[in-house]
DNA sequence: TCTAGGGTCTGTAGTTGATACAGGCTCAAG
DNA sequence: CTTGAGCCTGTATCAACTACAGACCCTAGA
């Protein structure tokens, strides 16, 4: 399954340990055997993680996948909360980017021991 | 010093343990006593962390503060590397934001068990 | 003088999301 | 029959803290 999905082997076992992935059936020698449903679930997890959902959020989303009697409204809440988080992080990073690029621009970059970046950090 | 800087008490001791902050002199009963230089250094660390520098990067910056014979060019390298990282993170998050907001927009948000977000994660 | 409350001290464990072994078993090819 | 690869479990490690436990210490009020 690691090869099929590109997911790290240890990560799959980690997901199993924390209950994100189910315990798969084992061969007589104890080897895990996975089927298409496992692969599909893992891909779901990977895509969710790639979109920045935390494992707890993924757990919530999986609960909604597993129990299709639950509603779109529940999913919407999780996704919108996450979207808000992402937007806040973007705003934060953009602020940082502004400060950094302003300061770096004032850097002469020469061999002198005076530096605009250090000064900004010392005196801001 | 925690009160003076707004830094968590445990965090200050953590910085001391890992060598970001120097071991302060102690009273006879073993209480730490800090002076203005400590406060200034801690504020430097806090501002650097706030700008997203890792503790290792902060350590590098502090080295340049401590040894003013070193150059502006060295600082510029650290700061520009970090700026590149920040810009990459912003781009990543903006991609995520696009996908998320597109998907959430297709969410009906009603009581039905069908959900555009789940479908996107399942079938993408 | 006693006591209650807050502060400080050290040291250790927990957090998130993995990743990296160590040490052992199994399996297929040459 | 060996060699190399793969799998198994379990534990340790990473960043950057945070949260205790259990022990002191210090000051203010009764």
C-alpha cells in the first residue's frame, strides 16, 4: 500500500496505531493485507492532510464518511473552520513577509558588522 | 522577566536549558536574577520567533549579535533564506485556500448526507 | 507565631505528525 | 544454502514548547 499510495510505510502503521486506519486482516505469518477500501481511505487521509486538516479534523471527516447518515452541514462546519484558520495563517505570513523583505532590503550585505536586520530585531 | 516580556515562564527556562539564554546569576536561595541585558536578549529572541525564525536560526542570529566582528552579509543570508521559506509557505497556503473555498462553495450545507467536500476528498 | 497564598525551584512527561532505527522473522531468487 | 529484501514490533527522536509533580521559600494577615 505504501507503494500504491506513495505514503511512507511507517506513516501507514502510525495511522493504524492512532485509529485513523483500521487494523487490517493479517496473513498467517502476521503480514498486513490491504484491499481497495484501505487504499481509498488512505488516499482520503492523504488528500485531507495535504489540504492542511489536522489528524483530529481528518478523524472528524472520516466519521462523516463512515456514517453517511450524517450531514453535509457537519462537514461544512469543519471545512469552514479550517478555511478560516488557513486564511489567518496566510495573513500572518504576509505580515512577516512584509517585515522581512523591508528589513532585508535595507541590508547592505557587505562585510561591515552593522546590519539593518539585527538592528531591527534589537530595537523594534 | 516573564511579566516584563510577556514570555511564558517555562519558555524562558527552556531557552536557558537549550542555551539560547545564558544561565543567569542566582540569589543565595537559588532564585534567578535577571538584568536589562537579559530582557533585551529575550525580546530579541521573541521578535525573531514572531517573525518565524526557527530556534536554530535564532541561535545563528544571536551569534552575530554576540560577535559584532561578524558581518552583515552573514545575517543577510539567514534572513533571505527565511524569506524564501515564508514565501513558499504562503504560496502553499494560497493553493489550499483556493481548493478549500471552491469546495466549500459547492457545499449545500443542508441536512443531506451528500457532500461536495467529502466527494472531492474521496474522488479527487 | 502560625498559616494560607503565592511564587520559585528541578525534573519529567505530554503535545503533533510523523520518521528512524534496533533486532528479529520470513520469503524468493540464485 | 545463502543473500538480500521485505515485513514485524517497539522504542526513540525531532521542534518548540507546555504542563505538571513535589519541594522549597517568602510575605501578609489573624
